[in-house]
C-alpha cells in the first residue's frame, strides 16, 4: 500500500511555487510562501498526530481538556511566540512565524500525550444505545 501522506507531502514540496502563484503574482510573496511550505510540510505529521490523539480523547468522553490544550497551544502559545519574536526581540524575520507552527504542534502533542497518560479517565462505561 502506497504511503499517501508521503505522496501528498512530495507533491506539495515539488509544486509549492505554482500553488502559491494561484493566490498572488508578487514574486517576493511567492518566495516566502514556498519557504514556509518547505519549512512546515515535513513536520506536518505532528499536527496530524495531534488531531488524531485529540479525536480519540474526545471519543472517550474527555472533551474539555483536549479543547483547552488546543486553544492554549495553537492560539495562545503561537501568538505569544510571534509577539515575543517579532515584538520583544525585534526579529523582523518571517522565520519567527514559520517556527511558531512546529513549536506549537510539538507543545500540543506533548500536552495531549501527558493528559492521555495521566489525565482522569471516565469512571462509568458508556450507555448502550442499540
């Protein structure tokens, strides 16, 4: 069975420039967009793993903490990373934004894994509906 994710990743990396060119004709924007794709796509499996784990936790009935972890990591931590990088450290470099994605994916993955391992489990079984 072929690895479909690897095929998608390979195609996104190969066709990054024409894909970005669909949305803009500015050469500088295309260059930076291609750089972001090349930076984030190889690590995108981390995001897919996070979504799968969060979905499994929600399926067990543990819905609040996966949502809270996602909100904190993907929204709060990412915005904080960008504010500190661009604002406080005065790093006027788009790579500060690019690194925010994998960093927050890794943080969310670790937090979800810790919650899955040490979080409170459902004490009562699910009701049979059929």
